[in-house]
C-alpha cells in the first residue's frame, strides 16, 4: 500500500536523517521524497511517499515523536493491485 505524507518540522540539519531512519526501522520503503525549507518560518516541509503492507499509523505515530516535528498528515492511500493471469 502506498501512502502520501505531508510533514512540517522545525528547520534542523539532522531532521531528514532521523525521518529516513524511522521509516527504515518501521519497515516502510521510501518511494519519493521532496523537502523544502522556509527561511522566514525556520521550518522544513517534506512530502514523502512510502510503501508497505503495514498500517500507516505505525509510521505516523513514530514520526510525530521526532524532535521538532510540528505536523504530520496522511493525504492518500493506494492499494497495490495485483493482476492474476
């Protein structure tokens, strides 16, 4: 199942490393990642697409615990469709 996450966090050099480590430890594969920083707000905005058979709440609960994370939102989930012949 693919899930799209939007994450807001305080700007820090180690944030992306922590985020990717949590994804790996929870058994999620990162399909795509886009990160932007806003100097005015001193924040980082990350759009993350992950894939796993596990429930997305297992990941979002852990991301919320990362130091500096202010918001985590799950925007969509897609089920992988397997064709049988």
